C-alpha cells in the first residue's frame, strides 16, 4: 500500500469514551482457531545451529489523554487511523522479507479500533476485517498480549494481561493462539506468582487465562544495568532478576523442569540507531550476526536452541519516516544468514514444539556477558564502531537531542518509507 508519510501520532485515549463489555460477553465462545501462520519453511542446514528470530512489536499509547468526542471523531479518529496505517505498513514490510512478526498490544488498540473504524474504512484498508484479524489472516502476523500493569490505576483502566487476552478474543483473534505474555517483568516475583495456575482478569473477573510463554523480559524503567539479553529457552523458577534491588536472578536463571512457563530469551533487544542513545550494538541485527559467527567458530556451544528478537516499540509506529529504514536495514543484514540457514524466522508460538522436537526441551541460557566487548558495534555513546562504523546518525538541521534521527544514505525499498548503556545495557521508558 502506498500512503503519504505520517507525522508523529497524537497520543490518545479516554477509556470512558467506550462501553465496557459485560462479564457475560467475556465468557462468550471464542472464535474457531485458524492455523498459526508460519514463515516460509526453512529446512535445517546440516551442521548448522540456527538462531530462531522473531520481530516483536509493542503497541501502546502511554498517555491517557482525551478522546472526549463520543464515538471517536475529529483529531482522535485521524490520529488513530494514521497509527493503524503505519501498523499495516510495517506488517507488509515483514511479509516482503518473510520475517515472523508478533504484534504485542495493550488494551488501547482494540478499544480504539472498535470506536474509530467504520465498515467502509475497513473495506477500503483491511479487506473489511478488524485490523488484528487482517494482520493475522492476510499478512501472516501473530497477535500477543501486552500490558503495563503498573499504570492501570493511574490510567483509570483495569485491563491486566488476562483482560487484554479477552479483548483480543472479542476482536476476532483465536483464543488458543494467545499463549504469549509480551513484556514480563523479570524482577517481579509478584507477577510471576500471579501467572502460576492461570491469571485472573480484573475487568473480566470470571476469566482465567493460562499463557505458555514469556517474552521481552525487562526490569522496572528498563534499568540499563539490569536488562536481560539472554538467548535461548528455559523455564524460570521466579522473576528475581533486578540487580538495582540486589536481586541477582538465582531462580530466574535456573531452569525448573517442572516450571509452568517457558522464557523465550530476547537476545539483545536494543540498538543505538534511533532507539536508545546508548548501547552495545548499533542495530539488534548486529547482535544476531555476532552470535551466528560465534556459533560458526565454536565460541558458542552448538546443538542448543538459540533465540533473538528484533524489537520495535511505540516510536516506530509514531514516526515510520525515521524508523522504518532502521527496521528494513536489520532485515537486510539478516538475509544472508537466512539464506545460509543460520537464521530461521519463527513466531513465538512455534518455538515450544521445535524446542521439544529438536532439542528435547533442554535449556539454553546464552548470557550477554558471553559476548566479547570487542565485537560491539556501538561505543556506548551513540556512535557506531567496528563493522557498523560507517552507519552514523544525521539529525535534521537545527535539531538536537531527542530530535528525529535518520541513518545517512539509508532508504527502505519495495514501497517502504524514507528514513533510514554505555557498556552492555541500554534503556528508557517505563513499564
């Protein structure tokens, strides 16, 4: 789809603008499940230990700002429709590269989609379908839950992870595909305990949701010294990884064979290029390239299951003119590894079966500390080094810190848009 470039999304939402579904509606029969979309089949390459890569996106409007017009109109509707179009554009980009794309959304999107989009708009833009259904059925994406539960009371909303799962079911996402918790808190034992045996809804108190996978593990405020960038799969015994509080993850990093949930290690989520001012890798794809080289050279143990996420956050969808170029560059960087069988794109939902079938569910925790700092591609101060040395940020004239950033000479192809912590960790934003 060719669309005009978009401006920064106006943050919006007033949950009082929407009618809340009843408890009876929450327990209505779920839609018939569709087969989980899969990336093009990639046969295992003899003698190669692959890295299973997922592109994971968090969709959220962090500001509970006014959408006071009944039924969503005016600037509120215009802003959401721009945001919606950007989501589709990114999904089309993933489809062109055959990348497995998991869209992890909080409660805002299903509510806004219901309030702001009429049948005519859906017919013209998403084949007459709800946006999330269109992403799955037409563009091969998967939909996951995401929630900033610490913000629930402040936002006067009561949608926790279980509630979001119900909102997604009501939107048409098959219930049995909703097995992923996107954005778990690696330092919250309280959250870990709530997920044991199923997670009860707050808005839908009769609902009990039982996910299978945790992804995007984080610590409060994305503390640069405490993010977890492990590659691999395991069953954690607790969420006790919060170095700033003196909790060093004794149980988090210990595989519990009887544990209820699987942690999908993200690898290195962050990058200097346009997302975080500091970090260890210019692009997240640089981490994957480095890990693939370690496996090829025997620096990382072969025969284990490795995972990595190319992460997208709200910035990407608010400003695709800047960020789509970075994402396409990552997909380009990974393409030679895809061609050689060293990278295989998979949705999170596909990983447990692969882990059981090909790896006998044996844990793998390849810690970020095992990466040699000499292989970093960012100097911790926002400058590309090493193999990424030629990729520098160019700020528009007259703008400084926090302004739009573009990678010099990078433009997305095939109809895409134009554009494009010190040490081991980087961060920003609040969960």
